[in-house]
């Protein structure tokens, strides 16, 4: 029988994790007004520049402070490389949750109203609340499922309704799945490499993917150097939103579990409405204010759920082992066999290994489209 090696996180850890996730989503929503200054710049090219800036920032942090492990502390083997399986997971994270999400979102906004796209993508909390227990082969937490439903309903009220073609709906669902994959794959990798390395490597891998998307979209024909204002906005998105925001999100779901953390996605429209209200000096419609209230109720319901509801039989980050296998639980509370770590690199090659990685849309066609954020 496996022997338990670690204790489940206390309630205070879940609260801190939720606060970090909320901070990431509030930054994402508040950035929408700023990204309206990038409407004239090619979308995928701007995203590639943004992630390149974030990658340089994260890699610099790794070089200065040493490799950070899953517990957020310096590890004893800072020069350890990743296994092939871990690189495959990272590539999947960047392809689905960053490059794929952006591509689907841009396509969706061209064939559907921003309100429709945002409503579909806003269903992330509900889908996560269903998928995580299904992967565990457990019944979903009734309270967390109810909280996710309330958050999605509130987000729908904020966004409103609109029209969409079949292609727009398909692309919107693709963006939804990319957003869910971003959370679930991150939860899989966090115990092994921690939030800093996860952010760094995923940003590094996303840059060539987005550059390829720019080529396919024909952006080179209209490519140019960003203006001073555009550089400042891209730097803000790369450093503040991606650098700080990614760390807050990844560390948050590591502490609170991905089910609880995903509830905070409903704060994106709240922050966007408040920011644009202040900037435009115009009060939001009553329906939007009501939707914000519903989202807050959903978050309160989710936070009031007993910690066992989101961890059930698999406490987050709890490790088990026997004489033949080692097991660990990820930030979603799903227990997996521990991946074999790759051997540390020689000191002469260690430096090379360290340098291999939802903001709003960097170029949506209209201000209304900023309601559907590009991560």
C-alpha cells in the first residue's frame, strides 16, 4: 500500500492561492483598455514580441535566483534538465493554451460578435469543474460545480448576447478548450518545475509558434516596427501582465487547486468594465453591474466550499510511494506516476540549458472585441 508522505494544504493556502489567481485575472481584465492602443499592430506579431519580452524576463530571474522547484524554493539541482515527456507537456501547453488559444480567438472574432466569443470562453470554470473530477473518476463537487455555474451566468450577463456563424462558434469552442488545457496542463507540470520555469519555458516555446501563425496569416506584408507607444504597451504586457500575471496564476492554482483558481476567470469582465468606466467616464449598463454581482456571489460560494470538496480523494501536492512506483498529485488534485527526471547537465552546459521561454487582444478589430481577451 502506498505510504502518505505529505499533508494536504491548509485552508489558508487555498485562500492565498485564490487571491493570487484573482490578481492575475484582474490584471488581465484591467489591461484591456491599454491594449486598445495596439489595434493597428499585427496581432500575432505583437503577441510574439510580448512573449519574447516575458521569456527574457523569466529566464533572467532563473539565472539570478537559481532554478525554482515546485514548492517555490531554490532546488538543490538547479542545472537539471527536463525529460522528453515534460518537454512534450510544455509544447502542448504553449500550442493549445497560448498560440492555439490566440489563433482560435482571432478567427472567432472575425466570424462572431465579441459577446458570443466571451460568453463561450467564459465557461472555463464550469468545464474545469466537470473535467477534473472526471479525470479523477470522482463525482464533481456539488458546491464547486454550482459556484462555477453562477460565475459563468454572471459573466454572460456582463458580456451580453450577439450573433455568430458556425465557424465562429467552432473557433470559440476551440479557444475555450485551449484555455482549459492551459490550466490543466499547467497543473500537471507545476509540482515538478514550479511557476517560474513553467512560465519561462512556455513563453519561449510560444514565440516561434506565434511567429509561424503570423506567417500563415500574411502579416509579414504589413509588418513594421512598433511605434514608441506600441513598444510601451508591449513592454507592459510582457513584464506586468505576462511576467507577474503568469506567476500569480500558476502559483495560485498550485496552492488552491485548478478548480478553485478557475473560478476567478469570472473577474476578467469585472475588471474590464471598471477600468473602461473610469477611462471613458461612462457608467456601465445595469445588466453589467448585475452580472458583476452574480460573479462575486459565485466566488463566495466557491470559497465557502470545504477544502475536501476540491481535493476529495487526492489532496493537492500529496505524494505517495511504494517499493515499485512513485506517485504525486498535481495542482488539480490528480494523482500521476512521477516522471523520471532527466540527469543534471554538466556545469559547462548548464548555462545553455537555462536559455533555451489572458491580457487582452494585441490587435482585435474593434474596442468591443476587447471583451474577449487574448492571453
